C-alpha cells in the first residue's frame, strides 16, 4: 500500500513538473526578446539586400546612358578625321578615310543598341512620361536645355560656315561634329529613357 502510494505520488510530481516545464518553455518562447531581435535583424538585412539590388539596377540603367553618350560621341567626332582622309591619297589618308566610316557606324550602332535595351526595360516597367519621342521634345530638363541651345547654335553656325567657307573647310567639319553630337544629346535628355533613369534615383 505504501509502495502504491509512493508510485502514485512520484507520477503526480512528474506530471506536475512536466506541465510546469512545458508552460515555462511556452512562456519562454513567447516572451524571449532575442526572437524579435532576430526577426528585426532579418528584416533589416532583407531591406538592405533589396536596396542593394535596386541600387545596382539603377547603376546598370545609368551605365546604359553613359555608354550611349560615349558611343554617340565617337560617331559624331569621327567627322574630324575627314580633312585628313582621302580614298585617292596616301596610305595614311586611306586609313583615315576608312576610319571615319568605321567609327561613325560602330559608334552609332552601339549607342542605339544600349538605347533600345534601356527602352525595352522602361516599357516592361510601364513608364512613359512624354507622349513624343525625345527628338521632338525640347527643354524638358536642365541638361536638355543646354544641349537644345547648343544644337540650335551649331546648326546656325554650320549653315553659315558651309555657305561662306564650303562644307569641306575645317571649321565646317568641326561644326558638323558638334551639330551631330548635340543632336544626339538633345534626343537622349529630352526622351523617356532618360526620364525613366532619373525617376529610378539617378540625380541630374
């Protein structure tokens, strides 16, 4: 009898101890501050990773514009080699003659490729700020205003120079290059692609 009572008492104590431990562990898990800290740190880490991906995406978009500008500059200023080139002159002049065409078309095509890539990404995001293409817009931002004014000035000077000095004169060739480059920049900075990149966080 005493043995049975001892067994029952031991079992009861074990159940009570187990119940208290379970309750304690439950409270411990609910109120343990490190769990919320861990969740907070996870959210912060996730936010930082997300912001980093967005930042890298922004830099990628911005690089499209930079590469396009650099490519169009090569295309435009290739005309400066015209006074040094001739298909009927020396070998060096012949090299310059082929260089003009090569630099012009390679720069133009490369610049257009990156513009098209950026344009496709912009269309995927459904962004369109202007109804018209950049070539038909004017004075949409600070940079656009600068190159719009330069384009108009260079066109006027090109017309005057070609009339007075001829199209093959060095001064006319310089204004031809400047006109071409300012026209490219006018189209870029007044367009939806630049507005899209600027919207993503790239400062003007």
